[in-house]
């Protein structure tokens, strides 16, 4: 039987000591595992009236793109500050020891439409929370959040409440 866990590379002490990094390049390197992820996303959301998908730079783009192609919907890239050339909406948020900032082209946010917000992995939920707020500021609805991998022990549910969150696999300890 197919088990997605077999395709996720676990790298201890990356990017720093004490962090177990769940790497999805090993999913990308397996057409079986990648197809499993895209087929699952498509199956979960195909009847949920999703009108666009927003994804976080850079790994989020890889899963959002084939999904958008399958559903025939637009992709809204959410990028690190300074990468998008047009007029943007932006949001600063706290990381463990620093601040980060993400941006979206305001013209690309579909006003009044149902946007699925995605990333490859949901850890603290801080990045998705900031992304959700700029999408809503731009006039979109964010009815659901999706990640391939979830780390619920980092309490992302609380940060992302009340938006429903779906993941394909969860890990429950560090
Ligand atoms: P978050 O804490 O949810 O804002 O996560 C920020 C970003 O860091 C996400 O895009 C994740 O892909 C990445 N990330 C955080 N923790 C991990 C981890 N343990 N393994 C792999 N990626 C991670």
C-alpha cells in the first residue's frame, strides 16, 4: 500500500540544531508520490467551489501549479518581500528570532472569490496567517487552508483558527 511517509526525507538538525526538517524534494523526485499528492488535492477540493489557489514561495508553488491546471483556476503567488514588481499588499510577521515579510500583487487577488491557501508544510502557521491576512485585505475569501505536511504539535490550528485546515500527513513529535 502507498505510504506518503516513505517519500518524505527527514533531516535532523537542519537548518539548525534541534530542528527535524521534513523535506519534500524526495516527493518531487518520485512521480508516484508527486502524483499521489496532486490527485489527493484535486479529489479533496474539486467539488468545493475553489476559484483560485494561493501558494507560498517557493515549495508551495510546485504543488499549487498542477492543482491549478487540473481545476482550471488561477494561481496567486505569495512571495518574499522585494520579488514582485507590481503594486503589492504586504505583511510583516515574526519568526523565532527575526521578522519576515511577504507580498502579493494586489491586482492578482480575485475580489469576492474563494481562494484555497496552500504551502508544502505547515509548522507554526505564521506564514500562512500573514498570507491569509493580505488575501483578505485584497478582498478575497479564504475558506480553506491546505498543506502536504502538518506539524500540529507546533499549534498551527490555534494561529489559523477558524479556517479549516487539511493536510495529507501529520507528524506528532519533533
Ligand atoms: P511556518 O512556521 O508555518 O510559518 O513555516 C514557515 C515555512 O518554513 C514553511 O513554508 C515551511 O515549508 C518551512 N518549515 C518550517 N518548519 C519546517 C520543518 N520542520 N521542516 C520543513 N519545512 C519547515
